[in-house]
């Protein structure tokens, strides 16, 4: 039997931050699959990704639906009347998205990030990726409740997950949640933990004397760093409360640098900083390059990440790689990601953050201990044989695929 023609779908933009980096990791991983098993065809839904992926050795084709193609595909998906659906199939047998893949002789589709595109597949089999089910974990946040986002995500997963050849999740908790909430067979769910961004994987040794001085550029002294889009669930205000308590109770004035795009909550965070009289030492630096984000990490006191969403996130892994201490949410799943390699913060008590920062500043041994623990924690994730997980999934499909023409 010939190799499986595998379509790898890159459906992220570079400004999506950690999502883009994780998708890139997955795309690069597929290059390691044995050629006798798969023939890979890369597709991206965003034109601007083509040169970026090409610089990584990935030649991607554009696969994007026009406005009218999206309308046609959506109508096909929503039609309930069987007779009407049969009539449409006589006129246009496949959805426009699926037809483009079939025209490229694709056997199996691999969606390397969460997407609704599997809804447009009726006959082609697919592997899908599930990063989190936070819309179920923390239903209170506006980004979950507004514009029927909860319903959209939940309906999407109810349709996509049961039909998938395989589902890739980030953790044991992610696997358990998918199985329980969407009635998925456990053997179809495979754990493939996040890997730190490529930009940090190869930059552990940073010589700050010869590189960008973050303190000079942003006019700050000691600072904590938080790379996160400005969603409410990212909990930036917790950091501001912690810094205020650090000054009031321990007479320590620390700055904070926030990088990331505004998703609707940045003005509130800025107003909250003014309310606490912290605006003079809080920096909002927007989207930054890979090179600059390495410096932002490496010159900080610590990564502070009080996010409500998980169960895993990329920034702690990046901080571990760059030798930066981590303060992380003491929450189910999230605490499992870092184990003993981070200082856990109580999301109901910003003083826990203030106390940890005070300890880090005053205790160099604690800092060194955390840095060493971070390196060790990375070894745990690096121990996962990601390529074997993916190869076994495709190999299993390869044998099943041999049963029909």
C-alpha cells in the first residue's frame, strides 16, 4: 500500500501568540514522520503564514474558503431535511473545503490546532487537536458567555470529537474532561503535552550584556513579566493587586511588563492600574518579536501567570527553558503541569503572590532552586515520544485504509 497522503492544516495567525507557537511545534513534528508511512501536504488558511512557514522548511498551500464557499459549506452542515440534502449532493457532492482536499488526493487530515473546519468534512477522516475545555471549566468569563461563545464551542466539539480518528490533548486532565463531557472512547484520545516555543527552545543561554536591555528600553527597574492576550480570564488585575500589596506591606516597589494583543480587556486593566497608583511602573508593550520576548523573560524577576484557564499553558515551559522562576495558578491541572518547579499562587489571595516575590528577591538560593527544578521539569515533557504517538495513530489508520479503494 502507498503512503498515506496527510493534509496538515495550519489554521493560526502569528498574532494568536501561544496558539501559533504550539501549532508550529506540531507542524514541525510532522516532518519527522517516516516517508514510507506518510506523504505530507501542508495547507494554511492565512496567506501571511506562507513565507513564515517556508522559512521553517514548510512549503504550504493556501486553502481558504471564499465568502460564498463558507455560506455553501455552512448550509450543507445545517441542513436537516434528508431529501433536500440528497438534492444538494447531486449538485455539489463535496463541501468546497473537502473538495479542495480531495482534489489534492488527501487520505487523512490533521488539524494541528482547534478549529471548526472538521465540520466541513463528510467523508475524509481526520485527526483533531483539543487544547482545552475552559468554556466548561470557567463559564463565568465574558469571553465564554458573550455572543453565544459557550454554545458555539460546545456544539462544535459535540460534532467534531466523536467523528475523529484521533484526538490529541495536552494532559491527563484534558483526556478525562474530553471523555466525560463528550462521551469519547478513551483509546481515541492521546496525550501530547505542549512543548515550549521554538524561539525559547534554542535560546537558553542569553548574554544580556550584548543584547537588548529591557530595563533601559521600557524605563523600569526590577519587573515581573506576563505574556498574555488581554482576555478577562488571564487575570492581569491579580498581578496589580499583588504588586500593590508588595509595596504596602513589604516596602518593595516592583514593575510589571505585559505583552500581548488587546482582546477587549486592556482598558480595564489600565484603569485598574491607575486606581492603584501603579500606572508609572506598568508597561503594556503589545505584540513583540520572538527575539524580544526572550529578553523580556530572561531579564525579569519571574514569570507571573495567574490565569484561570488551563490545564496547561506555554509560558511556564518557556520560562523554565530560559532559567526564569515561575509563579503559577494553584488550580487543578495547572499545578500538575509545573509540579514542584513553580511557586503556586492562590487566585483568591494576591498576598500569596507578594510573599513569593519577596522571597525570590531576598533569597537567591530559592531562585536557583526553582531554576534547576524548571530544567528538570522540562525533561519530564521532553520524555514524551511525540513522534511515536503521531506515527502510531497514522499507522493504525494506514491498516484500516487498506480495506477500501
